[in-house]
């Protein structure tokens, strides 16, 4: 199994137009969902990996990929691949910044994530004021992959995208 992407360069700007349905400020490229996209005999073969195996957005993402590729003049075949499993490490630096700008704290590393979610460590930065004087409000935020936090300095609530490995 490989975690490397295999994407024809010409397809990258096209695929960057497909937004993540749950976090529309992120493209599927920012999320690292596209593992392979290659042109063979005028057909684009795309492999996508869900952020978790039961992700309800994958059908929408597949349809959106087909649409943007069709507009660009390509027929396509989409394949869902489950291995290797998606990890938050695949979120690009641009994607992490977009998350923060949107009001969702980007995932920390695995150990720091455990310290935050299980031990109450205050290291998640508030997306509003930047303070680390934040606290966990709920293990689950607007989706299962996020936790709800609140800043004790500016009092703003915000989501934290949990580390998935």
C-alpha cells in the first residue's frame, strides 16, 4: 500500500474546483481525498479515499468530480478505495490554513490530540483570537470528526478537527 498521490498535473486545477461538501472552503485536493487521477485513452480514472469508511459525502464527491471533468472535456471513472485509510496528515498546508480561516482549528498530532481530548490540555488555538486558553466543550462538534471548543479569553465557540491516523 502507498500513501503517495499519482495525479496528472493537468488535472490538479480541475479537481481543485471540487469542494468538500461538509467543509466547502476546502477542495478535495486540500483534504487529500484524491489518491490517483490519471488520463488513459481519453478517460480520467480517479481513485478517492473517504475520510472515514461510512462517509456520506463520497457519492456527492464522485458526482462532482464527474461533472467538473465533463465540463473540462473528459469522461471519467471513479473508484472508491479504502486502503490505506485516510489520515489528517493528508490535509495540505493550504487546507489547514483554510480550516483555520473558516473557524475550524486544524488537527494537532496524535499525542497532542489525545492530551487535548482526554486530558484537558489547553493547546488548541482559538480560531478567533489565537489564544490557547481554550477548553473542550464536547467530544463531538458539528460532525463526528470535530470536537466543540470554547475560548475562555474571547468566549467564542469553535470546532477542532480531530486527528485521525
